[in-house]
C-alpha cells in the first residue's frame, strides 16, 4: 500500500450488499506486511459453481496451476487469498504450499480440496510458508460473515493505493440477484490480465459451464483490455462464483450461457468487470491520468485491438500524456510499430473532440488552445481512425510518470 | 541535445581518418535548433555504391519512402540529413520537400536525383520547409572536405547527449580500406531500428548488391538487437556507402558478399555496427546503466531473441536495474509473458556471474552481498537459460529512470 492515494481513486465506495451463500473473513497473518490484513477467506455454500480465467504467462504461479486443475470440477467451497508473497517461481515448495493450504481450507469447511481455490500476490520467488497462515483458516471459516466485501478488497492489496469493489443488482427471472466483485492490481498489469486478482460472486443459480462462458465472454473488452505497463504477471486470476442461493427466492436455474433470461445479468456482469478493470487502471502505479484508446476503421477487431494496445503501451505516448502534451506524432509512431495494416495517408487522430491529424497530416484547423486545455483533464481519450475497414476496439491505460519509476526502482534505496 | 551528458558516454573519441571519395559539410540552417549545426551533407565520388535498411514502421517518414525508392539504383552522390524535424506524417507536403531537397542536392553535385539519399530526424507531423535549407546545399557541396566525421555526427543529434562515431581500418586484398560510421539516437529506439540514423562509408570497392547483403547480414545482431523503450520510429535509416576509391590502391573489386576476401572486412563492419548500436543504447534517454540480456537454451534463435527483447523491454525489469535491485522475479515474469516456449521448472537466471535462480526456484546458495555489489556497476549482464534447446540471442538496452520520464514528459511544463 502506498502512502499517497491515487488522485483517480473513487470519491466514495458503493455500499456492498451481502451475496447470499457467501461469507467473508480476513486476518493479519504477518506474511510480509505489518499492521494490516493480508489473508482473505471467502466461504461458499455447498453447491457453488466456479469459473475462472488466468494469466497466459508461460511461467504461472503455483496457485494458478492449482486453480486451473480444480476448475475442471466446477465447484467451490472456499477461496483463500494472501498478499505479500506470490508463491510464484517457488518450485516444488510452492506446490507443497498450495496443497497444505488447500488441505487446511477443505478441513475448515468440511469440503474437498478440489473445491478450494487459491491466489497469492506479492513478491515472486520467495518461498511462501503455508505454516504462517493455514492454521488460521478453521477459525476464519467459523467467524466468516456476509457483507465484508470492502474488508476483502483491502486484504488483497499490494501496491494498490485504494481497495476496489463493485456491485450490481439485477433481475433474473422473477428474483433479484446480486453480483459483487473485488479486485487488486496496480503494476505488472497488461493483457492478458496482469498482476491482477479479481473475485466476483453472485447468488444467481448458474451452472459452472455457463458461468465459465459468461466470464470468458466478458473479459475481452474489460480485464483483457487494460494495461498499465505491458508487463504480464505470473499470477493473474479472475474468478466468478455462483452460489445459487437466489433459487430459494425464485430465480430460475440457468444451464446455458445463451439462455435469453440472462440478458440483464450479462450486462450487469460486464459492467462489474469493466468497473473493476478501470479501477485497476486508475490505480496504475504512479498514475495521474486515465487514458482511453479507441481505434476504429481497422481491417478487423483483432487488428484494432493490437494497434490500440501498441498505443496504450508506448512509453512515449504515456509520458506525453503525463506531460499534458497532445503529442499525436507519437501516436502515429505507435500505430506504425504495431505491425498491423495501416495506411499513413488515411490516418486521423483525435484527442477528445480535437482532431489533430487527418489524411496523413496535421489538421490545419485544430485549436492548440482547446487541445491544451483538454490535456489538463484527468481522463484523456485518444481516438485513431485507420480508414481501412470496420474493425474497432477500445483499451484503457494510465500515464507514465516519474512516480512509476520511483515505485518500481527506488524501493531498495 | 541535453545539458547533461550520459554517464555512459565514451571517455574519448577515436581519431576519424578520411574515407577516400567522401567529403563532408555541415551547416546551421536554423530548422529548429539555434546556435548549433542541424544540416549534414555527405558528398560521394561518382560511382559510389549504396545500401540501406529502414524502419519497418507502417507509417514511415517521407525521406524513408524516398530512400527506399532510390536504393533500387544502387548509386549515391549525396546524402543530406537534417535534425530538428522528421518530415514524418507530413503528407503531400512531405513528399514535395524530399523532391525539392533532392533536386537541389543533385544540382549541387551534378548528379541525378536518383543518386541522392535523405534523412530527417526530430519532431513528427510538422511540415518541413525545404526552402529553409535547400539553397545551402550548393555551397556545402563546394566546401565539403574529408575527415569531418565528428562534425557530421554532431549535426544529426536530437536528444542525444554525445556524438557517436566509430572507425575501423582493415585489409582488403593487398590494400588497406577504411570503414567510418556515425549514428544518432536516444529515444524511440527499438527493433527494428528506432529513431536511429546511422551512416557508414568505406572506400572499399564493393558493388551495391554485395553491399546490401553485408549490411542486411550485420544488422540482426547489432542495430536490430538494441532497444531503449520499445518504441519504433517512423524514420530509422541505416545506410552504407562504398566509394570504391581504394581500388586505385589495389583493393580488389568485390561483386559478391560471399567473396572469401571479405572476411576481415565483414568482421570490421560488424564491429562498427555493434559499436554504434551500443553507443545509442548508452545514450538512451535517462540511461544510467547499460543492460545486456542473453537468452540461451531456447527452442530456436528467433525464440531466444523474442524472450530477450521481452526482458529488455519490460518496464519492471528496467526500473529494477535503475534501482540496483537484482529482481529476478521480474525476469521470470518477462520470460513468461513473451509467449515463447518456456518451462518454468527448468529456468536458470544469472545477474553477472551470480546465479539467482535454478530449476524453477531461487538458488539457495546465491550471495546477496555479491549480487548487490554487482548491481552497482554501470554495465549489467542478465542471462537466462531456458534448458529447452540450443537457441540463443543477445540484445542490449538501458535502465528506465525518472530522467526518461522527465525528458519525454516534462518538455512542455
């Protein structure tokens, strides 16, 4: 946790309702941090369905391996998350830690180890001793209570400067269902996913395969469309749990992600995903501005997204935004380096509503004064039209400031 | 030009001999900078062969387009380079500027416009008015003189903190031939090539197709193996000119790059290329340390290079080096995100001779004190062995400091 809260932090937090079938406990295990919580246990009623998407790193953490394996069963009874140590690149010891933690969690809730999910975030390469916290899980399972979502978000923070929560309540059939989510992440954030942990739970009765399809469908334009520093973590984990408790109140059991009754739910889930993903960007290490990059007119949506990410990951674009300069020449550079189809002489570039370039050259009618005023805002939108096709994509990032370098380079000095 | 010279600048410059058949002039055209030269003319004897490699940007500058077109002829009489304005993304006006400049240059040397080569470096998107400097070319062609290589290097600087020159003299047949080169570049530096301009000339009599093959063969492990910030320029230009003047002193005419008599020449050319490429890295914006990244044991050389670049471009690795921290966990991350074959449990990582990780976990025998002492050096070598195959590659970068952000973000404030 940083002493200075991001200027882009939410002004206030939503009231987080309980999600039927979910209970939460946090603890100070002292894994690395002092005087703060660093351990989260989320306990689910029996029969809770689980879905997840994970980092595409070729060097995933031990908990990521563990979760991938358990996801085949599709059932969850307990989620255990620690901050301060990522249990990544820890070899055999790392696997032992996940096994010991899962055994303790399973005993705590009277479930199977295959119904336990784990996530760890923090330093890479330090062995994580399960003995430091696994003995706490039985007590946490006992005292876990609904509604502690903000506490949950706090316990999983690392370099985050604020806890990240989001909630939505929508109708499913004749019943109201709730979707609550938390996230953490501030650096090592890039598609696909970043040192980002996010856990979402709903009381909607949705079967695991449908839940997985909903999550996979929602992630492309949300968590997989944000980048802070182009560095993809070993530990990225996004999970969605459905307790099904709303069935008692008349919510229909959903077996298929294409079920038309899911319309509202899908939109609300995607809103929660996007809200949390943007909170991560807005807490990007050293961030002072949120940057939305939209590419239109590309040959395909895939091509548009690659170009958008090339812009969003460019250190020169990001430092220009930090300097409040509408340096569209660097945007041209980033389009050019993406390796995707582009025709220089058809390019148009906007910062907000200010068109700075058109038909491959500077827009002679643009107002420098208006653009300069625009660049002082804390939310900047960059748009590029390629003039080639109908492909489009939007991604989000933050500016690159000296504070980013300080956070990631000065910690030893 | 920056007020503060990079701490990695060369302690002294080599004495640059003349290259027979090459004459140099520089001038203060006042294109953007004041009280410094910003225009370079290099005049070649008739019959000089030309070779070049250029940016792979999809949005190349007007001079890059112009050079690519003229390269088909393989002959050069004059090279004109300006700093302060890149003539990139300048549409039709940009093409007119190249034509007007080339016309004036051709008249100045009594050659054809197809024998003129142009390069521009500086701001993108500002129209470059050829009228500001094309009238100077006739006078420059007249007063051009041999041996002014350091002046030439100075005239093409932008954010460079020092001029970059290199030279080699080797035997070709029974004659001595000289290879001289200059380069500029400090930011927007990434494979393939960066806002990097480099011009090399030799008096060796080598035909254009052979010259092109030599240049293309040498660039992969030199200029295309350096990155400062992963941002590829619109303007990268590397050209090699061979006047053939050494033929008068008995050097054999070379028509084929595979000619065995080229052995010494090839090695010397590659040394000059590597020397200049490393000077660019060592002048990377804000650089305090040079970082050499070597990947061995990859599935292929191509895979090794991609992983090496993933490490060299990672902001988290680069900020850790700036902070003098041997943060090998971030190296694991960068290996994992490269998307290339890697087996976490076979990875080994060294900083210098200090092995920090082996078989997928921390090397329990590594000395933190020795590693910390090593990280204080100004040249850091990171080595990763993947344990999969025989592919290997080395690339070079610099650290990422607050000064980089200041140079690229504070220029307006």
